[in-house]
């Protein structure tokens, strides 16, 4: 069993290396000198604490369970936003990378989780508890960001609240909040 945990741990270390490289790249292209200056909102902090707690207190495969909602949701959001088809100004490349509708990382995660469940390495109840907490954190995070759209009076420099949309077109507030959650 410890060999299996080591295998999942190695997989997660490789994933972490990719994300660390991405974070370093973002620091460079976005001219971020000190990430300590980025303040997380309450929902983002709660989500990060959830992932951290799972990674520190549970078997490594449960961390994969905790990350699966994000891996499934973000490609779907990309489809809704038109990632790869629409222009998001200076955020276009970021949207295309992070909301890539063709991303299938979640399939890797699902396969690992299914194998772990079939081998009795995890319990379905615990996995569902962690998965549910992650998806609830996703919802709380997206709901914590003021939704906005250009005002209807033609002045694109002004924004008004737009609380009727399920997921509005990407605005700067959303992008910065999402960045702070998933790359730190």
C-alpha cells in the first residue's frame, strides 16, 4: 500500500512541477515581483485551505479527487466562454490556456480514482465527501466575484453589476481572482 501511495505522490509531484513552471512563467510575463502582495478573497482562501488540508491529511489519491472538479469545470467554462474562438484582449492567451475546452486532464484523474476505488485504496464515501467539498468551493469562489459587463449606454469604460448571468464573459476581476486561487 505504501508503494501505491508513493506512486500517487510521484504523480502529484510531477503535476506540481508543471504548475510551478507555469507560475514562474506568469510571474515573468505579468511582471509579478512579489506574490505575497496578492490578497486572496475569503472563498479563494477557503478553497486553497481545503486542497491543502486534503493533501496534508489524506492519502495522495484523495488530493487527485479534490482537484477533479476544477479539472472538469474549467474546460466546460472554456466552452461557454468561447475559449479559442473569442478575443479576450490581453487575457486571450491566459483564457485559452486555463479554460481550454479540449483539456482532458480530468480523464487521467478519473482513471486514477477509479483504479484506487477498485483496489480498495480509497472509500467512495470519503472520495464523494472530498469531491463535494471541492465543487462547493468552486461555486463559492465563482459566486464571490462581482459579475460585470459593459454598460448598455455605450460607455464601455463603465461597468454595472450583472447578477443574472450564470457565468459572465470574462472580466478583469474574475481573471485576477482565479489566477490567485490556482497558481499560488
